């Protein structure tokens, strides 16, 4: 899980602009990436990043730690700013755009699809980060199997060739990888493995609901 | 064999909640990984920081929805 600001730094940032500068340094790349994901345009992402941190500076007195990471608060600000920007630009009913596949080759082009509301963009973004963090804890071959299958949508034969295994062994490996990922995430949620990465309770719980647990 | 079963790589993959979530999130995660290696221009990063640290503190009253979502 990405580094989060300490409670002390957040407290100092309420009245110390240099401390806010430290918060900015900690989160700016994450916020920029989120904005770029939802606009596909570097200049727009910069504008929205600026808006996000300016709003955060104006509102930081009102931030309260209620178990939600500071990054989530910033991401929600970014999501709202993105939605407002889309509304002003007359894009549909104000829901912003999400890339479904590759980045559009023309950086100034709008793309693809609409999704729900800004809060759900943040939840999806964080859920993806959570999954990625746990995948990174798997053995290399299992991690590769998951990436080839689910991120790159490769065929079994492609996977087997890349992994230098038989198709049968690749099937078994993928099955072990999926089970391994599930087990690691469930162990951490049950609080058994205190060394594992933690995520906000709502992100973990959502995962269990999707797992049918 | 159904189409879904035909596309399965391991038995039960289509019904496995973890596999289903990975299939759903996979393309998004790939895209997320791509944008996360992109970096804003260094001069933008620095100029925004200067504005935030040394400039006038902005005021954003926002609206009710804005405040609710950002709490």
C-alpha cells in the first residue's frame, strides 16, 4: 500500500504551508495519475491536479480522520473536480470519461465510456491499487500468470509459451495464483496476518462481498 | 461445452469470485499501471508547489454535495 501521510504531518499542514508542501510532494503524482486516467489529456490532468490541491489547501481545516486515508479524501476532491470539468465542457450529464482500453492515441480526444459517479471512480481506483498490492506479494510465476491472463487477456497457449510451461501446468499455475491471491487478501482482512498490507475497511469489505463471502 | 466454459482456463474459473473480479478489473488495472508511470512536467510540479506554499490561500466554499463527498 502506498505511503500515507502521518497524522502529525496532516495536523501541521492545517496551519503550516511548508507542511502542506510536504503533503503535496507525497501525493501529487498519485493525484496526477488519477486525473490523467479520467481525462486522457496531460494538460487537463495538470489543471485538475492544481484544482485538487488548491481545494485541499482551502478545506484542510475540515479534514477529519475517520478511518479513511488522506489519499482517499484527496482523490474524492480530484474526482469532483473532474466531474465538474466534464459538466462545464458539456460532456454528457456530467459523469466523466473512463478509458476502457489503451490510451487514446490522440491526447486531445475524449473517449469511450461513462461510469457511475465520482465516488465510485475513487473506489474503483483504490480497489485496483489494493489488488495490485496483493498481487505483488505473490511468487513471481503466479503474479505473471495473473497479469498475462487478466491484465493482458492472453490465450492459454500464449501464456504457456511466455511462462515456458505446458498448457496443463499453466492452468494449474493460474488456479494456484487465483487461490493464493484470494487467501492472502482474506487472511489480512481477518487480521491474522499483521504483516500484510492494509486497506480501508470499506475497500476490503467490498472485496469480500464480491467474493461472495 | 458452453462458450463460457470454453473460455475458461481452469475448471470453475468463470464462477470463481476472485477470478471474476480480476477479469473485470484487469483492463482497468493495466491502464492504471500505464498512467502511473506518466509524470507531470517538472516545472508544473514545482510551480504548483510554489503557489500552494507561498501564494494566497484559496477559498472554495463548494456545494453541499461537494462537502459531503469530500468528508
